[in-house]
C-alpha cells in the first residue's frame, strides 16, 4: 500500500466489514449482465442473418432463372422451342433454389419487335419476380402474407439475325 493512500486503520473492524459487504453484493452480476445483453443482442442478429440469407438465396435463383431463360430462348430453333426451353429453365431454377412456384412470375418481352416474339434481330428481355417468405413468421392474422419480400431480376439476350422459325 502506498503511504499517501487512505487506508482503514488496522484496528477498525467496521471498515473491513463495509468493504467486504460491497464486494459480495456485486459478485456474479457481470456474468449475468453479459448473458442478458448477449441474448438480447444476439437473437435479432441471428434472425437478420437468416432473413438476409433467405432473401439472397431467392435473389440468386431469380437472377439465374432470368439469365438462363433469356439465353435458351435466344439459342432456340423456333418460337415453340423457345417457350418450351424457357419454361423448362425456369422450372429447373425453381427446383434448384427452392423457390415457391406459386409466387414466381415470368414476363417475356421483345424489343424491336416486328413480327413475333422472339424473332430474328430482336432482344429478348426476361423478367422473373418472386416473393420470399421471411423465416419463422407464423401464419397467424395473415402475418405470413405481409412479411414477404419481393425480389426481381431481368436479363436481356440478343437473338441472332440468322435465327429462323423452323
């Protein structure tokens, strides 16, 4: 002990009891606070990671479906073949990424369209939209319908000028 610091006198039993009582009242409270605050902060953080992971997974699926559908339509040999390939591609992406088929919407448009879609020289634009259900939301009071996040992706592909419908 330093000579200039105040200390209880050696014969003062009240000073010793007061310091011992102060230590015993706080024993273990730091661990309890750490556990309490840890749970309060950790649970929302884990839920955020799960929700963002679900949204990102569905976004990858939607983007993949749009990109591959546009490419397969551009490489098809005819209109009927192009729509069949696009349908098969979107169904494959729905299965692979675990999307809800009821919420997936596919929109196919052609730019510079003169006759049919797709046609030689046209640009096929495929837009795929899906809804992602957030994890652990119960279907009580319609909360599962309200807590859906809409994800959308578009892809464009130029159809060859030598493309023939045959």
